[in-house]
């Protein structure tokens, strides 16, 4: 956990300060401090930590006696620090020093030293980094030789073996000469057998091994090994850890699920594609939903087990509780689940849904799972009846998605006069390209009736940052004409959103025309619904007042600023008068009567590329809290347009439209008013059933 890492850096710094100058123990402590600072940089991207790692690493190298047997161990971290800074800043000196320091470590007089295989791997990694940035083929050849020796000399049961196998696969993937199918399968066999490895490293290695398998067309092997990686994702999280640490660990495996889905589609296994998408995406979301699952049936059949589970869920909801307190809570949670699953009829309680369960829980309409991978894109169309339908999207690759995303970000962020003039054109180009690479092909398999089809989009990975619902060319029939669109992070989340009995329709209205330290929003108060039971405007719109009101209302409308934290999405939040109301704080709520949240704020339905598969944003936080329907935005909203949108939406809702249909008509209204400015109407999205 990050708090433990910070404490480790402090302790190691103190240990170095307490050690004499001419002491071999000092060398070891300097190397350990270098390693801790290096990990701190990897977790936080703090460049100061990286520079300190290099500095203390250099001290370790200088203080270690030449030809000392432990030089192999003590020089490993300093060499890794130079490599990391080379990858960050591309300084040739760091590449040269990294190669030299690690070669010195290998030249120590201990060829059978147990620390030699990791150093071989580290030196190979420096060579591979140099090849990637310079194109020097000799460095690639050297990296492959080093990785092969490291894997050959690492004992089969050593947890570090998976790292060497990952290095071998990475070196294969980096070069233009592809490995043979036999080589890939042998490596995949070794990865599957490496069950003693830490789950995170095992998953990462299986992911990297799947890449060359896919590249040479051995999709069966790719499916096999990528399924291993995805299956490990739920076990990566230390459940007693804080959300920042959990988000960081999942973010390290960004892109894995998309490649696994593509591999299943490559072999025609659409059901497998759906299953792997459900298993590997929304891991944090799934945990939150488990802690809020409906216990009615359980409490009716087994009241005592229901009571115990409800009690331990209350304990686990407190994310600020001490680590030991949470660890005991999770142990009790696992024990209660085991007892519940031993009861007849509850064998699959809170286990991943089977395909039959998934299909039975599908809504009355069409669900479109859309995926982009390195070499291909796919859509899997799901309905309650019939088999899944595969739509090949050969041009929808991750390269394409990562090219379109920054264009939208630029169009939304540039508030200069030039940016305001260019923004509409950039968004038009993105929507047209989305139609060409995905929308048109998907539209062909949608039901064709008297009106638009009801569609739920489940985008995988960074596709969640793009407006699939708005794809189309200006002046032509596009997705807004063909579909009443909604989004859901997973099928599981969609199935959870069952209708509730109405409880009176109490409404909360929150507006901040002025927020300390942020630009004014003159239209904020004007967009609030006419009838509200609780109204919090200006200084009254504090986090405490909002949190106190939410349990007692069915609908909530927020007109304010919002902020996105790219490094830790749980710190994103609504900007209220006294500070932020974070994603983490909202997610802790358990609201029994919540129905609709309208978030008229910037980028409330947009996650971050690193955590795209987790759908960590304000809209999903309100869904976790209990709101069945959430209206949000994929990028910053224009204040004047927000007023028109809010009034039109609430009018449609009050006239009897469901939230998705109300937003559909609202967006069409805005499009008719601003046909050449899709940046004004395309960001509005509905999340929910």
C-alpha cells in the first residue's frame, strides 16, 4: 500500500543515516533505499523520487567493494534506476550507466549467486529499452540472449521465473522476426504452470505472452494464456488496502481485457468473449455491488446468515478503518459466504454469472459490447433470445481509439477563440470516423422498426471515453436517429438495476453559480427543476448538506463544476462550496430510494484511459450509491446549453418519458438547434437500465 511504501522510504532513509561510511551494510541499505524510491516513482510518477533513486543508487555502487560477492545483489537496484530514468527522460547517459552498472554486477566473482538470474533479466531490460528507443539491433539480440539465460537458470519453483518468461515474450514482441508457434506454446505452458508467482506478476506475464501468440495467428494459445491473466485480476487487490492502491494495481493491467475479448472473437467464441469481459472489467465496481447486493431471499431462508453478512458489510463499508480491522472483516466475509454457498439453492451466491444467467438478465432491447484491440475490433450483439451476433470491426483498433480520444480532449479543453472555432470541426470528424469504423456496421444488425432501437452500449477499455451513441456524419442518418442509447459498465451492473416501487418522488436540487477558485456558472440556478423538495444553492451547497439530503430523495440534480483526477479516479468529484464531494465518498453511500441523478457538470461520465475498464467516474459512483439512472457528460458542458438541456429533459421526464428516452429527445432537440456543433450535444449520456 502507498502508506506502507512511504513509511518504508522513511525507515530506509533513517537506516542509511545511522550507518557508518565505510560499512558494507551501508551499501545494502543504500541499494534498498534506491529500490524503495524507484517503486515510489512507479506508483506516484514523482520525478524527485526517481532522481533520488539514481543518486542513492550511485552511492551504493561507489561504496560497494570491487569484486565483492554481494556486488551482484547490491548493484541491481541502481542499474534499474538508471533504466527507469532513461525510459522517462531518454538521457543517453542513463542508458550507458545502466548497462555498465548491471554488467559490473554480473562480473562479480559468483557465477552461481542466486541473485544472478534477476540481474541478467535487469540487464536484458536495459538493452531492450535501448533497442526500443534507438533501433540498435545488437541491443535486441543481447537482450534476448540475457533473457534466455535468466529463464534457463531460474529454478522452476522460483516466484521470479514469471518475470524472466515475461521478458522473453517482450523481447520477441519487440522485434520484427516472429517466434515460432512451438516457442510460444512452450512459453505459455511454463506460464500456466508458474502458480507460485505473485498474482500481479503472473497476470502481467500471461498478458505479455499472449501478445506474440496473437501476432503469429495462434489464437487458441492466445485465448488460453490471456484467460489465465484475466482470471487473476480479481485476486490482485489487497482488499484491506485503500482505493488508491487498488486502482493502481488494476491500472497496471490496462488493455488486458480488450486483448482477451479479441482473442475469443478470433476463434469464434462469442460467449467466451462475453464471459471474459464480465470477469475482468469492473472489478472494483463488482466488489462494491457485492457489498450492496439484495439480501431479501437470503434473510428469508437463513435469517442468521443474512444478519451476519449484513453486519460485516457495514464494517467493510468504512474504508477509513484500520487495516487490521478491515482484514478481519474480509476474513469474516469470506467465512460467511462459504457457509451461505453450502446451503441448497445458494450455491452460486455472489459468484460470477453463467452465460444462462447473463442472457436471462438482459433487458428488453439490444446490448452491444464493443471492443478495440491492437490488431482488430469487434462488437458482440446480445439479446434475450438467440445466440450472440458477431460484428467484425477491422479498423477499430486501439491505435484508432487512442488517436480519437486526444482529439476530443483537445476540442473540449481549448477555450481560446481559436479552440472554440476548431472544436466543432474536431468533434464532427471524430463522430464521422466512429461511424465509419464501428457505427455503420453495428447499425446493420439493430432491429428495424417504426422508431429507434433501444440500445445499451458496453464499451471496453478506452472506448468508454468516446461517444458511440452520437456516431454519424453531419446531415446524414446516424446513431442518434437509430438508437435510444444508454451505457452500462458491465452486464452485471445492468442486471442489478431492477425497477423499484416509487416512494413519493422527492427531489434534491443543487446549484453553484459561484464556486470559490473556479469560473462562474451563471446558468447553474436556472437549470434546476421547478419543483424541488430540498434546494441547496451557493453557500448552502456543502458536502455535508448534500450527503445529509441524498438518503431522503428519489431524484437529484447537480449544476456545478466537477474535477477529474487522472492518477487516482476516486479523488475525482463534484466541486461544492466547501470543497469536493469525491467519487470515493459517493460510492460509500447505500441509498435505498435513489432513482435518478442528473449531473450537469464537466466530464462526469468520463473515466481515465489507465482505469477505463473499471469505469471509475462520478456517474458510476452514483450508480454504486444506488441511483438506477444517471445523466452525465463525457466532456465539459457549455453553461448556456446545459440550461436548455436540463429544462428539456425534466419536461420530458415529467410528461412520462423514461430517463433514457427523455435524454434521447433532449439530445435530438439540441442537435436540431446546433447541427454543426456536436460538441454541444454529443457529451450527454444516460447510464442505467
